[in-house]
C-alpha cells in the first residue's frame, strides 16, 4: 500500500467515526427535545429570544414589543427567526435547531482531538461530548449557549486546519470570531485561539484578523448607531451582566436591577430604545462606582463567583429545562429528574477533576503544544472574566466543557483504553 492510499484510508476511517458520532449525538438530542414537553416558556431569557425571533420571522426587524432593541446579541435570534419563518413559530422548532447545533459540535471536537492527539483520543473525546448530560439538557432550552459552544469549537477547528501563513486564513478566523462575539459578547476572547495556535503573526495577518472581526461586529454596530442612536458594538444587556457582579446585593451569582436606573434628567416620554441605552449607561456607572468604593468586598466575591460558575450540570435541568410558564406543572417528575441531575453532576465533576490533572501534567511537561496552550488561555481568561469582571453562572461555563474534554482526552483515553492505545501528538499540532 502506498503512502497516498494509507492516508486515504485514514481519512475515510476518520470520516466514518465523525459521521457515526454526529448521528449518535443528533439522535440523543432530538430524542431529549421530543421527550421533554413544557407548557409555555418561563419568563426569562428564553422568552426574549422567542419573542425577538417571532418579530424577525414576521418581518418586523430586530425588535422587542415592536420597538428596535439591542438588548441581546443578534446571531441566535436571527437564526431562530429563520427557523420560525421556514417551519413555524413553535419553540420546539428552535429546540430541534439546538439539537442540530449541539450535535455538530461533536464531529468538530473529533476533528480537533484528532489533530491535537490522535484517533483514540478523538473517539473518546467525541463520544464523551455526544453523551455529556449537561450539553444534552441545554439543547431543549432556547438560549444562545448551544450555538456559542459549537462556535467556540469551530474557531479552534479553523485554527487547526487552515494554513497559518495565509492572510485569508486569519480573515476567515476573524469572521468566525465576529459571529461568536455576536452570539455571546465574550466571544471576543476567542482571538486568543489564532494568536496562541499560530503564534508570532505578521502585521498583515493581524490586519486580516481585525478586518474579518470588524466586518461582522462593525455591521451590527452601524445598525445600532442608526436604530438606537448609540454606540453599541454587541448588546446593552452587557451592562446588566456587569452590574450583576458589582452591586450591594452581589453574592457571586445572578442578581437583577430592580426599580428605576435611568440617568437623572431623562425624558419620561422618550422612546423605549432611548431608555434602554440610558439604563445601560446608568447600570455601568453604578457598578463601577461600587467597585471602586468596595475593594474588600470585590475580593471576597471572586471565590463566590467561581463557585457559581462551577456548579454541577444538574443546574441546566432544574433551572432551565424543567420550569415552564407560570402556573404550569414542571416538564418532568422529581423521581426522574433527581437521578438524571446526579448523573449530570458526576459527569461534570469527573471532567473537572480530569482537567485539573491535565493542568498539572501540562505544567510538568512544558512547553505546551500551541492548540493546548490556546485552550488553557481560554479557560484562564474565562476564570478572570466570570470570576471578577462579570459573575458566575452555569450557562457561562457550558461552552468551556468541550475545551475541558479536549484537554483531558489523553488522560481519559489512557484510563479507559490503557496506555498502549494512546497516540503521539499529530505533526499538524
């Protein structure tokens, strides 16, 4: 057998594994979505995404209750609105969209692990993400986290497969990061991926990265300048998220501003979009003032925020999946939900322990390969972002789970299959 034939055989085997994992992940997520039936949406972020998608599907633009808004990033509502327009405005259609998006992350993880480690690690990593309970649970919730999780893995995959010396590779990654940032604002931290993976970029390459990013973020910023008469690169809700981590009631988890926060002298008859901008400015100002006035409390909040960030994956089930509209019964009995939640927590805390062990191993075996360095930087930046700048929330950690799986894959593979099955890092890494 020639080298070319051998390579083709490996490629076909990888394609078969990727498709098998995709099919299994999709079947499991679709089954979960169809099995869990809520009566109406709870009044939380899911209702905003649903109502905004309805407006888009009806041709009313990106609006809330008939008024232009920039409260949340636009990518997930736009995608959800397209699905509603094509298939009907039922939440289950959006949940099935999440099932597909979540399943797509699985072969992407397989691809990343194959490039970073080898086929055994890729199979283990892909299979673990396919069945990971928290990831499956959240597909049944109309939130942007499932899409954002897939985009995080997609950006890393681009950095592993595109030629680093080409300016268009940097531009393509910049575009992908822009889409991630317009899905969740913290997607901007993904610029760490090309910088850590490709290393020492030339000025032209940095310019191409910036151009791709600006094309996406700049387009939305221009829309907001016209519709909202304000500079809003991502969303106004970022001010609420920032305030939640820095206020007299802050306790590490989500808190909510109650009462009037509009700046002094605002016109009470101003349009809702004006009040939205002014409220956001007032919340940012109040949070900054509280930070500066309470440095001791700020320090004490950091471990509390990290504790909220690292809550078990049962949080997805009990906080997001089960509750429905007010007055309606929960979607599942406790007799089933409690053991499912226990399994989900065991999966996450087991993965967390493996990630800590992988961090110790990486520290001892420096230098760390570039793709792994990118993932460790993402985790470190996220701990700072959610442990200090914002606040801790299970939803914010969910997109880190594929990164943790990729980092723990070699150790997990050795544990499951034995050392003889592990692979040397791929030369492409």
